[in-house]
C-alpha cells in the first residue's frame, strides 16, 4: 500500500467518516466509523460480523482478484468454503495477513482503524444501513466535486499567469537577442528556441519531441503541466528574462534555470507533504 497522501472527513447526516487518500482514485473509507452508526461502543464487532458472511467473502475476494495481482487464491478458497458456518470467524487483520489483501487495511496510530477501498466500504455501508450509505455517497460526491473544482481553478489560474508572464519573456528576447532586420520566420525560430530553453529546463524535453511522444494530445506540453510545474514555469520565465538582459549565453541560462527548477519543485513538494502531516 502506498503512503497516505491526505486524510479528510465526510459528514454523513451528522456522522463523521474518515477517508484516507493514497493517490489517483485510491480512497479508503473508515469501516470503523461506518460501523459506529450501528454500534457506537463496539464497532469492531460489527465489522467482524460482516466479514463472517459468505456474500461478503465472495465480494471482497472478487474485488481482490480484479485489483490485486498478489492476492492468494488458495487461502481465499478456504475462507470461502468456511464462511457462513457457525464456527467461522474472521477479523480484518487475519483476512489481510492470510490473503495479502489490499482492499481492506488496518491502521494504527494517527490514522488508526479499519479502512476499505471505497468500492468495499460502500458495500459495507449497504449492509449496515441502505439509508446511511446514501448519505455517505452524497457527501463523498460533494467532496470529490470540491476537490476537482479547487484543482481546476488553481491550475487555470497558474496557466493564465504563465501565459501573461510569457510576454515579459518574449519582450526580453525581442529587445536583447533578435536583430531588428531578420525575417518573421527567423524570429519565430528564435522565440521557439528560447521557449524550449524553459521546456528542457523544467520538463526535460523540447515541445517538438513532446508532441512526437504524445500524438493524441489536443494541447501542448504546458497544457499538460501540473499545478506545481506551472508555478515554477512562471518564475522561470521572469528569471530567464533577467538573465537575457544580463547577456548570459543560452547554455549558461539553461543550466541555471534547470537548477532553479529542481530546487523550486523540491520546495513545493515539501510544502505539500507538510500539509498532509
């Protein structure tokens, strides 16, 4: 399991449900918190009782088979055959350790409790209460909508800033590099060459090579940049403009800009990591 990137709280009709975000679409909801809806004092008993059901074992076993290449089918078959009998008991920890499951995780310390991938957590919520499940899904959808909205707003703002700031960059090129008597075509080549100084320094690739590697993309290398990369790009455009005015060669500027890009990206990522601690 990857490192936890973020912890958020859902509010399902007044009940708090912790969600651990491991990146991409890997959101894990707290089964412990969901179980408290049914039994606030002994939530672990609710989870264990759910795991005793043969239907539950079949469901979480199929999820693992679809998503986990390291899942142990022989151990799963044993649980499947025993599930539903009076003597059968199963804890989340035993399920995880025996089958190498990843759909359910047991955490201690700061993120303590039993968590499950949202696919499994919603199934558990249905078993606890169909009505409660709807409240959980509704607030989860609100949460994801808010996240996407914030990311989109921040990215669009950074992209516009990089476009506006690029004028400072091109003015420096026009005033300090491009002779006044060259053709429009040659001017375009110079501008493109200087733009690639930034592209290579930040992304490690020219715009032309990026297009070759991404023929299906409707945008360009900067349209596909991350939010953090766009922030650094804005700073690099201003820095390159100043370096041009100082008369540094393209090679000297490329080296300085690459060092600057690495340092700033490292700093921004450290800031993000501190936010998640």
